[in-house]
C-alpha cells in the first residue's frame, strides 16, 4: 500500500489526497506498474538539491504530496546554500538531481563554470517568474526602468554594481540581455557580482549593489521590505522563457535510466498539480514558505504566482505570463533551442572563446528520449518540434536555426 492510501489525518495526507483528485490517476495502479519488472527504478531513494526559490515548488510538492511514491521512488529534497554548492554536489555525486539553473548545467558540461563533467537536462521546471530589482535609492533618482537607469548611469559617473546568482546561469543572462538592450554593457559599464538568491535582499539593504536579477520571492520581498523596485520582469524580456531545469549528470542517466524517468514523471505530475487550480497554488505557497524550504512569508510567494504584480512605486497589474510549472506540458519539454540560446549568450559575453557545435551540445545534454518516456507515463502530450521560436525584448527573434550568426549579431557584447 502506498503512502497515499494509508488512512491518516495528517496535513501531508490531506495534500496527497488533493493531489490524486486533481491529477485523476489511481496511485495504486501506478505504483504497481512501476514497482516491478524492467521498468522498476534502479535507485529507490533520490536526493534532489534545491535553492530557496518559488520555482523549486514542483520538486518539493512531488515529495510532499507523495506523487514520487506512485512512480516507485522517494524524493528527498535537500536545501542548498548557493548555486556553486549545487554544482559541486551534483558533480561529486552528493546529489542525484537538482532544481538548477539551465545555464549552469551547460556551463559545467563545457567546463565554463567550474569542473567539466558531462551533464543532463531532463525537463524544464518552470517558465517566467524572475525579475530585475533596482534599489529604492536609484528609483528615487528616476531609474525605474531600463531607459531611466541608462540615463542615470550616464549622468552619475561612478561604479554601478549589479548582482546575478551564477556566472553562466539564467539570472546573469537576463540581467546582461536587459542591460545591453538599454545600451549598457554589463562587462565594461558596470561591476557584476555573484550573490546567492536568499542573500540578495540583505545585501541590497546594506548597499552592496544597485540592482540584482533573481528568482521570486526575493524581488517581491525587496518591495515588501521597502528597499527595491521591480524594473522589469523576465517574462517581459522573453515571454515563456526557460528557467530552472531538473538537472543531473549524464553518468546518472546511463546508470539509472528508470530512476531518471520515474523522477521526471513525478515532478512533471507535480507541476501539473500546481497549475491545475488556484487552491493548489495557494497550498503550494503555504508549503514552500516553510522553514524547510524557502523560509519566508506566504504573502511574499503567493501574489506573483497568481500573476498579481506591483512594482514598489504604486503601479499594480495582472500579468498573464506569471510563473508556470506545467501550462498543458508546454513548460516542461526540454527544447534543444532553449539550451542553445544560453550557449549563444555565453559566447556573446566572452564566457567561451570559440563557437561550440550548438546543436550537438544541446543534443548531448537535453535528454528528450527520457522526457518523452516520462511524459507518456504521466499522460502529458509532447510537442512535435524540438525547436521553438521566440521574440525577445530587443526585437530579435530566436529560432535556433543559425546560432553562430545569432550570437555574433549583437551590437553590445563582451
């Protein structure tokens, strides 16, 4: 009998029952299918690292709701202090998987962000839901958006400091892209530092940076604390952009393919549960706000996951492109073009000297076959094309067709 079927009045069992109702799958049947035969996970208990951010939610909820058990695995979420720590523990095997920055996985695979090791992306965990925060001091001087920041930086001849969370990560790329779109070269016009996500607000409070790019809830937290304003959301930089992924090593997927599939399916189903209803989103916010996970107030989390935005200066709006964990499966497919885009930006900003074989690298890292198996198990449809087309904030269109030309096309670069 699985955990989901044991009679209990604990909060965990209530959430689990809600999950089964929302997803509509017989857990006993699912457990039976994956607990025996050649499909059985080779490793029953897996440790998944995460950073205290709203977008760790599908990993956490797969565990809390007991969805993992339906696929014959037990997920142990492991709270980590920084992305560098996540990287090191993935590489040395202390973690089996991680909620991790897309560009970090690509950086490790190519040796541009630490020790070189063959890596794997199993699925995209979320789209959207990050932001760039500028200090209240800058906002008071008119720097409330990109144009205002560029104007202030041109008039105030001093060193400006901006923070991102990892050199090859998503937040670094969103920050650089946005600054460059406003005529600011992040490599020559500013100082850029690396700060772990949960430490962003404290560092801005004591004046260590003028702005930062990070995931939620830390942008909204800066507004709640009266120290920062939201200058732009990342969905305004790139609508439905890829963000965190479920990452592991290539070695793990080769040694434990059934485990990789089972964990992917469980987290995919957890994302489906989160996006299924307003009630589920609120339950998720209540859960991950706890000390074991994000360790903040529920209010800091639940507004932006519902698309209720404010910029910290009186402007409020409903954003239809808020953080999504499933979106009928559109979120989760590991598009090759998504991975390739990060490589084009790594080349643009001098993190790589030469152009890599963009498509070949993406095919090595993004485990589309494993994802398709997991999607089939979770009854999730899969897109027909491994590429997708997007238009970014500066008007450029990315479709993955000519990555070398695209990477070389930017006027502002390292």
